[in-house]
């Protein structure tokens, strides 16, 4: 993949690219700090991407000793230099400040400034996207309920009867699914009711009801001695 294709890919929101030469002391002293900054910010902004399938920020490095034409194409005049790309477009660049005593502190301030500058708009877009999804879902729900009420109205009896049958089938399947998932014994109450109804004494309309017999009692007779 080429450099331009890398920094313009749609699933990375921001790129920070350092242009340097590996044989120069200033670059050698900056590389390790730059890698530490990359690890920090990629972890810090892991949840701030513009979408669930995107990465908020990635860091890259170009060695101008071996890729001099690429550095010339990006208008790199001195080393070290860093470019910040936002949504595939060059947004700003960093060169060492003449008043800065430390290259590491200088590039840290610049990266922090650029990444925090774009962090708020990304969060605002995420909130707007979430709000729009909520509104769309609410609109779809309202439209669906309106269509359902129209379907179940008796303006068209055939359609209404069919709709009620389908609605009853859906409710039955849903109740059965929930009961099966919760392991509720549905057949036990039904079988118990049937068994109780079968054992219940039901008088016949052709025969007179037989009264219940009294409970048996014990008769004790006194013994007779001869």
C-alpha cells in the first residue's frame, strides 16, 4: 500500500507521521519518545473513533534516508518534521521550535494540541449519529404501530380477521418460546385439570342423584357371661 493510500484510508480518522533520517542524532533521540507517544494516544483515543469500525488515530514514521522522493513529495524541508492528517487531508505540520529546549516536549505539546482539537468534533458527531439513530428508530416504531392499527381495524373484515389470526399465532409462539426457555411445565396444570374433571362426580339428568352415605360407626356390644 502506498503512502497516500495509507493516510487516506477511510477506516482511520487521523494520522501522525514523523519524517526523519535514522543516522542523525536528533532523530535517534526522538524516535523512542515518539513511539511512547504513539502507544499512549492510540490507547487514549481507542473509544473516540468516528464509527465502530474505525480507528481514531494511527502513528507512522518515514525514513527520509531511504525514501527521499516521498519526503520531497510531502514538502519536508528539515528534520525532524511531522505531519498531521485528518480524514485523509493534511491538517497541520510540526517542525522543531527555535525556542524549545527539548524536541520531545515540543512534539508532545503539538500532538496533544492537534488530537484534543479534533477529539471534540468526533464526540459531537458520535452523539449526533446516536441521536439520529434514536429518532429513526422512534419514527419506524410509530409508523409500524400506525400500520398495525390500520391492519387490525374492521374497515376490511377479511384483512382484520387475518391480522388477528396472525397476531394470536405470534403471541402463542412467543408465550411457548418464553415458557420453554424458562422451563415452565405447561402441560402439568392442563393434565391436572383434565384429571380432576374426570374424577369429579357429575349427576346424570336421567337418574336421581344418590345421596352420600354416612360415615361408618363402630357398634360395641357388651359380652354376656353364663
